[in-house]
C-alpha cells in the first residue's frame, strides 16, 4: 500500500531533522561570505556542490549565477513545483557580518532562504517520498532579487550580459520558468507582531530610475557664476518630488526614495555631473505610472530651475505580488500543524517589493514568511536568531505543501493550476517590462 500524505510528511520531517545541523551550517557559511546580485559565484558554487553530493541533476550559470536542479517523482509525469531560494545579499557596510572589501551583507536573510530550499530538497529525498509524487520538483537558487547597484547592472545590460536587472525577470526571459507550473518561497521576518509562520499578503510593485544632471564646471570660489551647478539641480528635483507627496492616495502606498550616487568631483569646483537613483513603488501598476509621471516632471523641473540637462533612464523593476489562495489553503494547515494555529498570522499589504511578484503574474505563487530574525530588514542589525525555526520548520512547511500538491496523482496541483488566472503570459510579461525601459534627455532653453 502506498504511504499516505501524513506518512510522507513524517518521513520528510524526520529527514530534515536528521540533516538539519548540516543544512544550518551551510546557511551560516553563506552568511559569512555575502555576495550582491549577479556576482554570487561562491554562493552558487555551494549550491552546485550540494546538488552534486545528492546526485541531483542541475544546470548552473543561468542568468549569470543561477542554479536549477530537478527531482522527478516516481508516480509519473505531472506538474512541476519550484522551491526557490535567493542567492544574493545587500550592501550594508556597517553590518556585523559585512564583507570588509565589498560591504556586502545578508541583511535580508537570503542565506537562510538557500538553507530552506536545501532543507526542503533533503526532505523530499527521504526514502519513499519522491516515488509517491507525480510530476517534478525544481529546487532553484536564483540571483539578484535585491534591486541594488543599478549603475553596475545597467552596465551589464549595455554589455549584453543581461537584459533585465533582477534574476527572476532575466530567467523568465531565458525561458527557465517555462517548465514550472507553481512556485514556492519563504522569506525571513523580524516583525514582533508576526507569528512564527506568516501567511502571505500583497506587496508593492516598482520601477527604477537613474538620472544624470549635467551642468558646467567652474571654480567654486573664484567664479561660481560661470558654472551650472548640477548638484543644485538634483536637490531642487528631489524637493519637487517631496512637494508631490500629498498628491498620492494613501491606499496606493506610494514610496519614492531617491539617493545621490555621485555629488560632484571636487569641492573646489561647481559640480558638473551629478547622478541620482530612485525607486518608485506603488500598490498597483496604475499607482506606479502616476507617481512615475510626477517623478519625471520633478526631474525636469530641477533641470529647468538651474539650467542643467537631465538624462532620465527608466528601468523595469518588480510587479506587485499576487499570492495564490489555493496554495494558501494547502499551506495553512501545514503551518498550523508545525507551530500551532495561534502562532500562524496573516500578512496584510506590505510596501516592500520583490521579483516574486513577477512570477506571480504568470503562475500560482506562494510567498509566506518565518519570524526567525531580529533587527530591521535591510538594516545593520538584521540577523537570523532562530535557525531551527527559520530553516528547518520553514522548510518542512514547504515540503509538506509540495507533498500535498504532488501526492495522490497531483490532483491538488492540477486543481491549483486550473483555478489560477494569472493576468500575463510570458510574452505579455516581457512586452510589459520592455515598455518600462526608456531614456529621456531634457535640455531646457535658458534665456
């Protein structure tokens, strides 16, 4: 007699516990060697080595550093479920675990995500589990979720190494999700109000901006009137953005947060070139579009006021996430069985962004959280403090959900896919993302 779902889950759980210390040590080691997006060679090598050790077929160097494995169920062909972990770090130089050379730091917990993905894989490799599943599981380590170092990534784009600046968008373009029907991922959380496991909510989408203000250099002390101060143009532009904030609707959760990445060349010279980067986030694509028009208008206003030139580059970012209710209906009882119903909470809308949103517009996606960290996300104090919960328990919740999806003839997976109504096809997605790419040069006439 074939094992029941509960028996399969027990086997997976026991195997995750048996290999738990080993997986946690891998995640800790990744945390000690953080690498920002599209540069995660060392981290990708760790994943590849792990796959080789377990005899898992895989392909690597996908979208530069991605690693994609494959587990085949023994009950025949069927749907494919991807279990995703993200390879990249942030850059937070004053984080206690920051790389002293690059400033890279895992201030968002992606090292734990890789641990979760590996632990989920270990659980599904337990004896008798895979033979009972129909379809495939794809453990997938993906680069460049964090949308940082925009100038560097734009350079990769100009060199033809990537088209898109995030890993999942680039992998979608490459067709690496064409064979995936459902995708799961879990992120760490440090929010005190969260339970141990947090059912998925929604999040903002966004586009990215690079703006270069071009002025004219002159001696800042002897003849500043001969110059055109590009830094002043950028400052006026930023203030113009601030003046727009009361026009944003509260329910659209718009966030615009520019930084200046180059403020001039020498304190003794009027700044002739100043560079600015910004995200424009919103709950809906319509909100992002409206805020983008106001941002661009503000950049032009800064240039006009000072007599500088503004070169505005728009780059596609993330789409708002659409978590699948059918997947939540399967995930919730597994989460409650692991930590208790009173320790499972539900996330509402949050104003961060993720490229899992891109996937969620093409297929059923579920993106819960696990409260395993302390500190502020993306801050210098964000650290994983509960490794068992953050890796092993989170992995069990995903492994159990995969079992529910692919056991018993994969009926639940087929139902989830059939009931899902993603708004975009791959071609439609690529067309939409490319429509966001653009460059404008604004050179006002100065009288």
